[in-house]
C-alpha cells in the first residue's frame, strides 16, 4: 500500500519498492529509477540517496537558466492574450526575482518547495501572504515550462518530482430564493440595459466576462436560447491595459443555453430598439461593458436590495445549485455551465441549501412506514 507523499509500495513478495523519475525518454515519457528494501524506512533512505546521486550526474544538453527557460517557453506556446498576460505577470513579479538566475537542470524539488512556501508567506507585491490558489498556479506554470524543456532537451530535472500544494476552494454562499426575488423586483427592463446581464447570468450561469461580451444577436427569441461564444477581459499590453474581446475560458465554454420564458420576455423588452450587433450591457456596437465596472454596478444593486455583498460570480454558483435542486441532471448542468466534465461542476458549483437537505432526508425516513 502506498504511503501518501512518497512513491513507495509494498510488493507481493513482501519487499518494499520505491521509484522516482530520473529522466526522460526521447519521446518525452518518464524514465524511472527503482530501489528496494526490507522495510519502508530502509527503502525511503535508499530512495533519497539515489535521488542525490542522480541529481549530481551530468544533466544533458540543457544549459538554460530559469529566466531563459521562460523566454523560450513563452515564445513556443499558443495561448489566449489574457492567459499570456497572466503568465507574464507571474513570471516577472513572482518567479524571476527569486529563481531567474538558477540553472534549470540543477533546480531541485526542495528548492522549488522552499520557493513556493516563501511565496505563500510573503509573496504578494505588498509583502503579504499569497493565496493557496495563487501559489499553486505559479507552481503549475513552473512545472509546465520544465516539462516542455525536459521533453525538448532530454535531461533530468529533480524539481519535477515536487507535489504541488493543494488549493482550498473559497466557500461561496449562493443567493437564497428570497434574495433572488428581492433582486428580481429591483430590476427594470426599461430603465437601462445593465439589468439584463443579471437576468442572463441568473438564468443561464454566464460568467461576468461572457455577459459583458453578449450581443443582442446572441439571444434567439424564436428558439428561446442564448449563445455564448465570446468574453471580455482587461489585460496588460506593454505598460498599459486594454479591454479585449476574445473566446471564452475554454472550448467547452462556447455553448448554447436555453432560457426560461419569463427571462426571455424580460430580455425582449430590455433590448427593444437596439441593433442586432450591439453589446447588450452598453447598447453600443463599438464598445462592450468593462467587467470591473459591471461588478461595481452589481454591488450597487445588492446595496439597494439590502443584500450582503457578494461577487458577480455568485450568480453562476446560484444557477448551478438551483438547477440541481430542481432535479436537472448533472450532465446537462455541466454543459450549460460550459464545463468539460461533471467533476468540476460537482466539486465547485453545487451548494445544496439546508432546506434542500432537509427535504431530501425525509425521503429516506422508514419509521413512518414501519408496521
């Protein structure tokens, strides 16, 4: 049986076996080195000694520093502008100041772990603690670049043996049915186009950037659907930032979602008179809504409703939770949210309320039916 944190196993012949990745084959597949012992402790000691010996061996043809690695990596990957901007920020502000001059081939798992721990404790630009998710994202980026280099140059890099820290998901409290009713009464289709975005997200789970990029033509009033195929995000371009319209988060995020009849009726009034190629939230054909501006607007709606402040993304979580509570199958919910698999939907976006739990638990009661 494996012991968490170490790749050490008890074999059928009662011996203990340990292994680690000691290199890469020409096709990029891992090359393992094995050690054996009579006890787990003995095997672990042998494993550490063998790792040290392998790390001390010549390291192939790669002579890049971490700084050179990321210059090479960014030049060869094909990602969206927003993703590239995020990578550059992580590289320039977090990774290079600490690891930039380190040789890629000599970077060890312990060095990388120490760096990530330091980032967690004081990695923010103001010297504060960095979130677990941000730390993990930095680790994921480093390992992706290292794997690409190892595949290209066929050398051993001990840092790839690190197990990245898990990121605890931030708890999100969906809006209750009462809160949704209060918000609905506050929204008026004739007053402005902004309220239409809240109606869309509450009824189809659209993300903030997706709603900001929504156009009138995306709503099919005949078939009762909403098409999501673009998103807005502000990204850094050189020394300045720019509002960019791009594809959504992933391939799965491009989707067509059905809308309920009352939402369609509301939206038809809200966009009346707008050209088909106008952005719904601005009413203009040349400029989408700024996501941060719309987040502030949403917060103002909550204040007017006397509802506790929550992020706009809470509407998406609320939509997912209500769909499950109403008996919609998880596969359909996952596709409507634009997830590539149902695991993400279940793990991050479903928050059963205590009322729904109480109702469900009554279905398994057996005392009332006992003879």
